[in-house]
C-alpha cells in the first residue's frame, strides 16, 4: 500500500451470530446442531470471499456471537476463521453488539480471551468508544460498541478534519421500523453518532442490508436466525472510499445459505388431515428446495387434525424439504420448533404487558398494575438470563 492511497477498500461484516442453534436437527458429519453449523459455514464463506477482494481493512460491527457465553464450537470457529484474516496481514476491528455484551458489567466477556488468541485483531467490546489511526490508509476510525451506548452520557462522535473518517457502531437507527418486536437490550442510536461528517458509518444489529442516509449502511447478517429474517439476503458489504468527503460506494456481497420460505396459509375447513397434508406436500414439491426451512400456517383447524397433519409431514416431507413446520394463530410463540433464537424473549414481555394493560382500570387499579408490570418484568428478565446461561453449552442437535 502507498503512504496515502487514493481508494480505500473495506469489508464490512456484522451479525454473524455464531452459536445460534435451532430446529433439533443434527449435521450428519459432526453430529452437532445443523443450524449452528450453518451459521459457522456462513462466516467461513464470508472470510473466504473477503480474502479474494484485496481489501485494506475488515470491520465487524457486532453480534459476533448469539450468546454472551458462546459455546466452545462458536469460539473455535471465530478464532479459526479470523486467524486467516490476521495471517493475511489485513487489519481488522471488531466491536461487541448487544448479543455479545453481558448484562452485568462485572461478569466479564469472552472477548478478553479472544484478545489473547488473536493479538493482531483489535477488539472494542467494553463500555467506552475507542479511536484508531491508520495513517497508511489516510483513515481515522471510531469504534463505538453496544456497551458504550448504554452509558448515562452518550458517546460523542467527532470526525477528524483532513482525513477519511469511519464510524462503527451497533444499534437501531431512529425511525427505522424493524419487523416484529424490539430485541432485549437493543439501543437506539443518537443523532450525534449519525454525523454527516463521517465518510462511512458501518452499522450492525439490523439484519437487512441497506442504506440509512447518504453515509450509513447496515451490512446485514451472514445467516438468518429465525423466520423474522425470512426477507434477509445474507451477506456482507464491500465499501470503497475515495478522498475525504466523497460519497462511499457500497456493494452487497451475498452468501449462499439455507433457503427459508413461508408457504401460503391453509384453511382446514373440515378437510381431513390426509387432505391437508397432501396439499402442503404438493406445495413443497412445487417449491423444489430440498435444503430449505419451510413453514405453513393452518387456520381454522382443530388441534387433533393439526397434530395428525404434523405427524404425516414428519414422515413424508424429509425427501422434499429439510425442515417443515406447521403453526396456527393459536401458537403464542410462532417459532415453536426453535430454541433461543427463533423465539424472541420480547414476545413474552409484550404478552405480559398486554395482559396487564387489558385489566388496568377494571380488575387492577392503576397503581397496582404498574407495580405488577415492573415486578413481573424483572422476574421475566431473570428467567431469560437463566435460560441464556443454560444455553451457553451446546448440546448435540439441541
């Protein structure tokens, strides 16, 4: 590289969610949960492609892992693949997202170990922003991890004059209508971070790739984590920066992953389980994606009929599709077949809050309702934290 090159190429990756697992299906080669293997292979594919692109810098904008206490397999995957970037001599900066950041500041983080395993990689994972100067790239970089967004005083981002400026952070852009419920621990980004003076703002957290203003982009996720991500096109971004002040050129690089498809809803309407199952199987045949994760909604179908439909599909759908789920409006949590990824903890909180709201002023006095909502919310938080801690060790196919 020259002392001050005219064009800077950056690989912007985010939301790899290593350690995610779901659907209770085992990888035939390893015996491990297939979805865990899928997300690891997606990160490997991203690194494979990045190393062919002659990039000058790699940035990871958070949610490296799906849990704050990642499994050994997830840690091993990240170290093994990231070491390839390190060995290629390409600088890399990694920040922590909300999935990577412990709820208790004193509990420590897996990144403290990764800093030892990958000394050539820069990690910004605690509760303060950090600045980098890449003089040979004519670049000033400000990394703002998720933890820094939770401080009482929000971080201040000031671009440096006379050089290219890049900001990395992890959160939700104000006004962005995310599909579904908000995530636990999610932080909204302040306008001060989305400063127009930065040449590029590398965003993590939202899984759909796209621009947020003229200089800010979500790179999207490298794999889908449940049907809330059905519209996601997994991949990462290649960013080209010219002289300071020039608009960035951003290209989405897709990664081939397991397809995900919701079939058109089906109304039971007094049809037999065999008839319903045959209709679903015909639709799956037409879809012609044997590696796909699919689901179909059954409406106005008695529970016994639905259960029989599910039994038939379990027996007869495997040659046609990798996974086929049946759900109905009666399912409180639509991702009934998945674990700690498809089911959002926020759904439980919302249902509880709605339960209290509906009874306020009739069954509950306002003062009692607010106290009940607060204490119940704390109890749910504790239960969710306990579940996440229990999920830290990966079980085969679990």
